[in-house]
C-alpha cells in the first residue's frame, strides 16, 4: 500500500511532502508526486515565504504559491501554508528596516492577513510563526523580537485567525523533539498563549534528524505538547547521513524513519507527517551540510529506499 493510505488507515489525516516550484517541470518527479494515495498533503518549501510573497513593501506576488496551491487542489491534497513570520528568507526591507513598534505591528498584520486571506479556504494549517527560539531556549533576536518583544507572536496569530478562521494555526520549530531548553521555552510559550486565549492550534515538530540519532523522547515530547490542548504534526522530516550511503546506513535509516513515524502513530493528537521532500534529488541537506545527504525515503533516481518500508511499518503495516 502507499504511504498516505497507510497514514489514513492509522487514523492520521495525511502523509505528505514538501515540494518546490522548480521541481514541477521534472516529469519523472511529478509522476510520483501527483498521486494522493502516496502524498495526501503538500507544503511549499519556499514559495509562500516572505521574500517570495512580499519582496517590496505592499507588493504581493503569489504566482509561485498559487502554483503549489493549485497542484494541491487538482490532486485533492491538503495544503500546509509555510510561513507567515520567520527570521530567514526575509526581504531586506523588513530585516534591515528600522521601524517603530507600531509600524512593525502593522507590517506583520498586513503581511499575515494578506497572505492568509489569499489562500483562505485552501489551507489546512499555517506555520504562522517559524523557529522563534535559539537552541539554548532564548528568543531569536531578529527584527521582530528586537522591535516588539514576544508580542509579535500573538500579533501574527491574531492576524492569521481573522484572515482564515478555519485554518489551523501553528508554531513550527526544530530541536524540540527531545527534552531541553528550547523545548521548555516553546512549551512555556504555548502555556502562556493558551492562558491568554491567543489563537494557537498546533505545534509543528520539524524533525530534521541524523541517521542513528533519532531522539528517543520524540513520542513523549509530542504527548507533552498535545497535553496543552494543541494538535501536533511532524512537518519537515528528513534523516541525513554522512555520505557515501552504505547498506548499513540505509538499514539504520529505515529503523530511524520507522521509529519517527511510530511516534506520531502512537499519539492521537499527531495529525500527520510531512517529509521535507521525498527524493534525495531535491533535498535541501547537501546544500547546507557539506558531505551529508541521502536524507529522503526515495533516492535521487526516484527509487524507494529501505526508509520507505520503515515508514510503512511505522504506520503499522
Ligand atoms: O531562488 C534562488 C535562485 O534565484 C538562485 O539562483 C539560487 C542560487 O543559490 O538560490 C535560490 O534560492 C534558494 C532557495 O532555497 C530556493 O531554491 C536559496 O539560495 C536557498 O537558501 C533556499 O533554501 C531553502 C531554505 O529553507 C532556506 O533557509 C530550502 O530550499 C528550503 O527547503 C529550506 O526550508 C527550511 C524551512 O523553510 C524551515 N525549516 C528548515 C528547512 C530546511 O532548511
């Protein structure tokens, strides 16, 4: 059986993947992508980010995002919006601007509201705030935090809720998959936002893992966050290795994928799993971690790796 079918038979909403506009002209790639029994959900890897959607103040361009949204629609796949507010891939008019708190508040409100309104009714969930914390649990001192303190989070969430009341609103983060300072800070933020009735529906666990180092506490972390009254999802899964890949590494990777999927399977509030692209051909990993790669469940020639079977087993098959 195929992975989205398996996810659904386990009671999940979807198994999905990130994709990017430049990949959609590759017919070998789309032949596998365009199958909603394999992928029930897609996330645009880049084309809904701030630099892509509002490159100059007040000038919105949705062509790239629309291409992915239309693909989701024509294939009957869920769409995750990614993202409204993030320190990275920010156009310089935002990152280097010097704004008063009032100015930046309305800039965030206008960006989130225009973006979320444009895709209203088409998006299952939005990563409204992406990666707000440093690994040591302190807040990232980006333009948002430096100008507005922690209030930028609720400013963005409120704007998104007004724009599309039916979209699930997420904070998405990495290195929260195990107990530590960063996870604790995010958990405390969730508690604070909930106590203030700020609209927040979900926490995204990115899960950019390393072969042989999948955190054993993942399932427990998913449950800990869900206990605060949010859903959770695995939003950007990949499991990289030091190249070259060997049969032993691929077997370990299979186990690692299986354990990661099994953690979501075991937690009722975990709604689904998204891989951060399904093929090694288009993984972000080698561009960022030199000498590492082979992180996806399909290889660069679109052949299934042992990891594919690991995912299937993780969904209970
Ligand atoms: O669009 C330009 C192109 O015009 C130029 O010729 C080319 C040359 O380098 O760069 C292209 O932009 C690249 C962009 O991806 C589109 O391909 C950027 O350099 C590159 O940095 C960018 O990388 C993206 C990365 O986010 C940026 O931080 C990855 O594709 C994307 O997969 C990755 O996704 C992030 C999530 O959003 C958040 N969590 C972590 C995850 C992995 O880093």
